[in-house]
C-alpha cells in the first residue's frame, strides 16, 4: 500500500477517518488538514519519504515549526501528525510512528478571559433597533451568554433544536454529543422575537436558501462561526467597549458568573458539555484569582509596608 498511495491521498484517508469514526468537527478537520499539508510539504522539501523515513522526519519538521508558532499551535500540529501516523501504522501505510515518543511542549497556564456582569449586560443591551438583522444579533448574544454555547454549537442550531415553550435548546457539541441546555427568559424572548422576523433577514433577491438553520445571514444561508464573531465585533464597537471580545468569552462569562452565583461545579460541567470535570475546574481558578485581588486590595494585613 505504501507504494501505491501518495502521502496526500493517505492523509485524506486519515481525515475521513477522523470525520466519520471519531466525529471530529469540521473546524478540527480543517485545522488538521492544514497542519498535515504543512508537514508533508516540509519533509518533501527535505527529500524525506513520510512513509519510510525515521526520526529524521521529527527533527526536520521540528526545526521549521518550533520558532514559527506558539506552544499550543505546535502541540495541535503534533497531535494531528501523531494521530495520522497512528492511523497509517494500523492500516499498513507506514511501518512505524516516528512521533510516538515525541512529547508535547509545555504551555503557559492562562486563565479563561471573561467579562464582568456589568460589561456583559452593556454589550447585550447595546444591541437595539427593529431591523431584522439587529433583532437576530440580540438573540445571538442572549443565547451565547444565556446558554453558554460554543460558537460552533450556536451556528449549528436548527429550528427544531430550540423549544421556546419549555425554555431549552438541544445542542450538538464536540464528538456529536447532544445535551439539553436551559434558556433564560431573556434568551427565550429574544429568540421568539427573532423568529417573527427571521424570514426578513435574507435579502429579497436571495431568499431563504437554508430553511432548517436557526440563524440566517443576508444571503439566506446558515450564519457561520465567523459571521457570529462579526456580530460580536459590531456590538463591541457600538457600545465602545475598550477591549477585544471573542465569542468564547461569553461562554467563559456564563460559567464564571454561575460559579460566582453559587452554582455547583458539576452542574456547570453538564451545562457546558465538558467530558471531564478538570476542564470545568479552570473556572474555580478564575474565581480564586479574583478573590486574591480583592484580598490584596482590601485586607489591612495584605498590604506591604
């Protein structure tokens, strides 16, 4: 099989496996494809055969990428290549996996970025107006914050996924795992108002091309992840919020505000759709860091002489 299949074709076989068997998201597939194509280009330029060469592959690739990317990006690329070789070896495309013992780089620990409650409300309440696109944008922000959605989950919502009568939404998360997320009254009211004008969001020329999608763009197709990000950028500019806000920040704000309000960590884990509690526990570090700031600022024995 090594003689009859090109590396590019073998790589696509691996990506198909990731999509169908591992239920990887389209975003992950696109990132892995870019990472693997870069890898194959690097080793090809060095005159190495990705099927049969050994540790020279690792050294050659690492020399190129180690200073070109931050640690998290390099680790993602490493995971893509390592996974590809694991698949190749299992399917007889490569004799060995030269990346098996290659360790991921240590990454600096960073706390999740979030908005304080007042800034969150300012951002959402700043979207006013009666134009269909404005009503849609308000519903998007209410859902992102009110339900703690990943932006890809929100963009993937279909009309039947939202049950306004019961105030909940059925969400398809990572690995195509589904969960039911409760929606607050503000989110329910905003979505209900949006549904009344949804058909007016696309231009008359395009009409509705994707009838199943909850959120539509002006072309009548499903609003993309990038489209959601643009909605947030526009809202930030409108209220002159002096900071950058990415869609995931509203999810972080959702979790942090719940924790500050006394919610149980395992309940937050369920709401966020985290497979591991350790993933959710990063929000406790956010709260502890804030408490430390309050202590240092307020306690008389915390002040240095």
